[in-house]
């Protein structure tokens, strides 16, 4: 039920990519809210639940140290463009992209 509410309120897709995070976060959420009080009532609840999912730089430019750490995670490549995205659902299994690397559970790096 939680996954359905997150999808409808915040377009957040629960999947095998983030299943472990969802399970751990639910346990935390239950501890924060109390047993039997875990249902998301509104968009504010959804935002609070998802707050820990996003990277520290969601919605803003990365600082140099963070960018350097992500760069080090990349395999050798000749890509001229690297597009970070937190919209994993935009990457299909049949994609022609050279590769997509899931990083920090909330970003994918697409090298073109």
C-alpha cells in the first residue's frame, strides 16, 4: 500500500532497485510514527518518508568533492556527456545507452 501511495503522491516507483532501501526505511518510519500509524496521509508525509532517499545534492549543483567521488565511480569511458538523473524509470532494459550505473540508490549516470 505504501508503494502505491508514493507512486500516486510523488511519482516514486518502488522496484527491485530500491526494495532493500524501502524495507529498511519502512522499519525506521514505523519507529518514528508508531505501529499502525505508517500510512501516508498526504504529500507532506510522502516527502518525509522519501527525504532520506535523495542525495544531499538533489535539486542543486553538486559540490566538487561530491562530483569527484561520483567521477571516481565511473568506469573508463570516452563519453563526452554524463547525465545524472534520479529518474531510473526513464532507463529501459532495451535502451541503446552504452551503460547506466546505479549510484547511491538515487542516481543513475548515463554516459553518451
